[in-house]
C-alpha cells in the first residue's frame, strides 16, 4: 500500500465519521443553544435543565437517523473489506 492509497482511505474514513456524527452534533448544538437562551432569559441556572433535553434529543436523532447512520457505516466497512481483499 502506497501513501496515496493510505491518504485516500484516511480521508474516506474521516468523511464517513463526519457524516455519521454530524446529525447528533448539530442537534445537540441547537438544543444546547436554545436551552442556554432560555436559561439567560429566565435566569434559571440548573445543570439538569441542559443535560436532560440534550439526551432526549440525541435519543430521538438516533431513532430517526440511526438506520441511515448504520447504512453509511456498513457501506464504508464493506468497501474497506473489499479493498483489503485486493491487497
């Protein structure tokens, strides 16, 4: 395996991980921002107020987009194993 192949595999791996993690990270960011604005407006500084909605949002994202995230991961793993068979 030469350096170009290794770099291509590395870039595919990083792109796949970004694709899989992006929905969870974006939803967590949005929920955290909304909760922070509500905390500033109401002046309620409770730690569980930020934690519990984020956990609920992550669970909902995993339920809704979990199949797609799994399909992307399985597709990458399949291509990786097929490539490993040609080495």
